[in-house]
C-alpha cells in the first residue's frame, strides 16, 4: 500500500538515527550543510528540526515543472533532489521560518538532501539501512507497490475521474525527487510494526532510538505537528493522547495511529484516491478500535 505523506515519519525516524550515531544534529542548519551553495540569508539559520516539524518556511510543493520528472534511483536521483533543493533555498523562504506551520513536502525533501550531503548516501539507502532492515520491514519499498508480471500480484492505485474510478499503472506516482515526503509503500503488517515501534518508543521501550529521541520526534513545534506525526490531545471521542499521520498521492490513502495509553496501533489503507471517503472510513475504524481497546484496558485482568 502506498503511504503518501506517512513517508515523512519514516524520513524523520531515519534522520533521528543519524543524529544518535553522531552524524547529524537537530540544530544543523541549511546554511551549514550547504555552505558552498548560494543560500538566501533567511534560509541559512533554518534548522533540521524546523524542517521536520514543518516550521521552516518551506513552500508546500516543488515547482510544477518538476512534478513529472522521474530520475532513476542512485546518483541521478540524488543530484536531481540536490538541484531542486538548491533552487528553493536560493530564493526567499515562502513563509517566515519558525513563525508559521505549513504542511510541506519541500521541507522534508530539504531535510533528506541534508542527510544525503552529510553521509554521502542516497535517501533510499539510508532508509533501508536505518529503518527497514532493523525493523524487518520486508514488504517496504519506494513508490507504488510493484507487480512483476501481468497477473498483478499487488493492488493498483485508483484515481477518481468524475463518477468513475480509473486504475493507474504501478509506475504512476509523485516525482521521486520528493519521495522523502511522499513515496514509500508497505504492507499493513509493516506499517503496524513501524507505528508500534513509535508507540513503544513513546513508552520508553523502543528498539531503534532512545526514549529521548522518540520524545523529540513526537513533540510538536507548531500547530500540533511533530516530526512526521500529529499529536492529538485527549478528546470526547478518544480520551487519550493520540499520535497519527495520513497520506495520499490522489491514488491511494493510508492512515496510521498509535495510542500509548491503551497499547493501540491502527493502520488503514485504501487503493482509492478518494481522500474524503477513504479518510472518513479510516477514522471510523480507528474510533471503533480505540473504543474496543479502551474497554479492554479498563477491564480487570481476571475478566480477560
């Protein structure tokens, strides 16, 4: 299943791993990493953490002329991402850095390019090494899920065209230049395992990172947005703190939720890009699961 914007939480987790290993710092700035490039003065003090919390002043998306570019994985893609980022940071930020939350695919692309520049490795290789392999996410990959022959072992995304649903080829996706923000696929089991790791991390029992790193990943900076997760305060429907993120490339929809207080992880995916209906159905599943698990959490152990 294509995860859309849920890729952001994967990229943020990978970068946190680089920080724990001493290769990067939360306070690394755009100006420091791209010291040899032409960087606008207002971009220079923008930090890695601001990029990962969508508080950096980055625009939502890259210029339209880049949307359909498909550089091959490897050096060509790394260079294309680097060039796109340098074009963005050479100009004035779209918004005052640190002052306004703006959901941005560009901010995460800049953060990934920073990681690539520091390590000398492609974002895809870093994600495989730091996230997929340690968590044994064997069904995870990049772009839409791929079928190896005409029997179509994997689902295809569907685009809404008026009252019709059009099945799309498994090569159709966002440009891989912004893959760090929007182009990862996983099985539902993989997605649950990834979200479960974050839940355990919030509880101090994570495998990939320290409890301190997970707290930083899960702490919002502006508008409830943390590093690839939204922290939602307890409410009437779910009286517990909840962390979630969703995503769509207009052909797929995915949602992952974890609720540490009730040990609940819910993942929902659809190969229909009808965002409104897919999201409504996904949250119905979350609410039903949360209600059930809240009841189970409150039952005495001898009643189980």
